[in-house]
């Protein structure tokens, strides 16, 4: 089965899930003073090392407990396909993964043009390879499991994916959607809430996989058609509003940004 995610942090977490508890490694903390900072006294350094060692032991114990309660996640790293294309931002009228997507990703990379260019090219090339793999293996009858949430990039990604798969004939492909739950209660009563799949601990993917539902052909067709509509509108941004994926103006998030700036 192919696994599809739309952010690199989710890709890394799922790869650890596939590898299992063997992916957990002990680490050694390194210490050093930044230029201009006062160096620690021997007593302070010893105290810091002791605190860090305690934290590492607690974290290792937490991970062991998590893996002990985990369910196996079948597959291999090669089965996990990532499309970190940020499709909620920028122009989307082009077919495939081309210059418009490169410009959109580049605009999100901050104020270091050369680094932005390198990272963008890497993300695009990896996404193109993933798309080739997706079409080849899904076309051969392999099921596709898509991990989504209400985040705009995930909603856009699912609609975009449906349009890509339509070239194979949507009645011939099997697409399973696993939607990020509103909450997850652990065995100790702790309730976890996440904003995206990248926040999910590796040992929980196997437990959340049974939430998946196969998407009906007509629903996939509606997703593909919606993406075509959004392409025609070609707005600066897309958002999930009242559960629906819609085009929005560039000023859509301004009111929230002003609130956060005022709070700061």
C-alpha cells in the first residue's frame, strides 16, 4: 500500500513508524557557550548535565512506553510518498508541478534567496518523483492511503491528488483517507490534540490507521472537479471555510495576524 502525506514532518514521523522502535536512538548532549555569553562554572555545567541526563532518561522511558503499546505499521520507507507543495498558496493553474509551484514555494522560504532556491528545487524534484511512483503503482492496482486533516494544504492536496489519479480512471483506483482525529485518548487517560500529522508520535500511526475509510468513486470525482474549479479561479490563497475548500483573497488572514501582533 502507498502512503501519502503532504508535509515533510509527517514524512519523517511515518518513516520512524515503519521502522518501529528500532528507530529510537540514545543521544549525547553537547554543550558550548555562544560568543559573548558567560561560560558556565564547573558546578553549573555539572548541574546542567545532570538535568539534561534526567530529561533524556525520561524521554527514552516515554518512547519505550509508547512503542510498547503501539501497533505495527506495515510497509517500507519507499512506500511513503510526500507532496510538500503548499498548494493552499499561490497560483495553481498549471498542470503538473512546474514554475508556478516553484514561485509559490520560493516565496515562503524567507529572506535567503539561494537557500530558498535550493530547498524549493529539492522539494519539487522529490514531489515529481513521488508523483511518478504514485501513478505507476496505483495504475498497477496498488491501494493509496492518504493522511489528511482540515489544514488547507492537506485539503488542497487531497483534491489535487484526486485530479492526478483521474488520469488512471478513478473507478480503477482504491483511495483510503485517514483523517486526523479531533483528539486521541491514551491508555493513561491523557488526551492528545494535534494540528497536523507532523505532530503525531511515530508509535501512534499504527493505532490511527484503522480510522481510514475508502473514498467512493463519485466523491473522488467531486474532489477532482473542485480542484479544476479552484484552478480556474486561481486565487492567491485557498482555505477551508465551514468544511469546504474555497478560494480566498490575499488579505484573508490579516485580521488574525493583527490580533496576534497586538497580543505580542
